[in-house]
C-alpha cells in the first residue's frame, strides 16, 4: 500500500544509511523498523518488583527500645529539642 508520511530528517537519513550499509531496499528497512517499533509500543514495559533486603542492625548494648523518648534523648542529647 502506498501512503505519504512526514519523517524527521534525522530518522530519514539514519534509515537510508542503514539501508545502504545492509545493502537492503529502503522500503524493507522502514517496514522492519515500523514492525519492531509497533511491537514495542503495543506491549507494556516490563516492570521488575522492587525488593528490599532486611539487615540486622541490632541495638547498642545498654540501649532499650521500650522507651523511645529516652532512647532519642540519649542518642540526640538532651539539648536537641
């Protein structure tokens, strides 16, 4: 089928360069590029699940997490507020 498209100059030059490099007709390069591009547009991007790995951080000896205010006061100092 014949149709008219407006293609950016840089895309046109790149397609022509690829056609010359591969010794392939320009029409074939354009059709293959469109097929590949449409396949990418049609399928959603793969998303990897974000995973975090827990680390044992421990608590310094003599510190207690039962009283958060006291723990913060010891870590930050009494004058922090």
